[in-house]
C-alpha cells in the first residue's frame, strides 16, 4: 500500500473512503467530525442515528470503526473511528493505532482502494502532533491490506504538514 502525506481539507479528498475522527456519539461534533457531517449533509447523520439505535446504543467504542454513506462528500463511504483523548499519565497509543488499523480493515471489507485519514486525536483530543503522526505511520507504512492500494494522511495546516514530513523522514532514516 502506498502512503502519501498531503496538506489539505479531509472533506475535499476524492477517495473511496474518508475516515472521520468521530466522537463516540457518532452524531457530529467539533473539528474533523463536525466538518465531515456539515460537508456530507444529513445522510451521514441519518445512518449514524440508525447505528446508534441498533449496533451502538452506548456509542462507538474508542479504537473501533464503522462505515456509513459519504453523503455529499466526494467519497463513497465515511469510516467513523473514535480516537483516544491524550493523557500524559496513561499510554493510550495502542487505542490510537487501533483506529487506523480498524479503519483500514473496514475499508478493505468495503473493497475500497483509496482511503484518506485525518490526524486522529491530534485536535481537540490533545494528542501531540509529532507522536500522532508517528502512531499513524507505525500502522500505515507496514500495512498490507488486501484491497486498499493508497492511504493518504491528510494534514490540516502547513505547520502540521511540516511536522508530519519531519516525522516521516525521521522514520525512514531509522528503518
């Protein structure tokens, strides 16, 4: 699988799957979650409400992933995943990595060939950007999904993009 880092807006990515850094309610919120719900329109919320009424009455657990329509987004599906909130006193990196791995698995089940990820947990959930990039790439770079051929890590803002490039280059030097 080819991994690409791009600076941009996740809601503008022309891919099969856009990953939503959702909150557990699945009903929209701030940051990436709110942007995806606004850009995708009411069809996404309607499917999320159905998921809450059936499979996830208590919300989507952290690290898990589930698919819905992409509504009006230039994608076929949205895969929602709930990232962990950063904690300086508790290592939650396994949950963060699970978000990427489980979203990839769902995309593979959908027979998607392209997927775009935001930098999960690095916004209002407070995960330090450099480590969030490191966690994402530790899953994406070695991944060998059956169907997904291209994964994009979509970074919002020039500073985040430059940090991600520096982390990526450091990982390449170390391996």
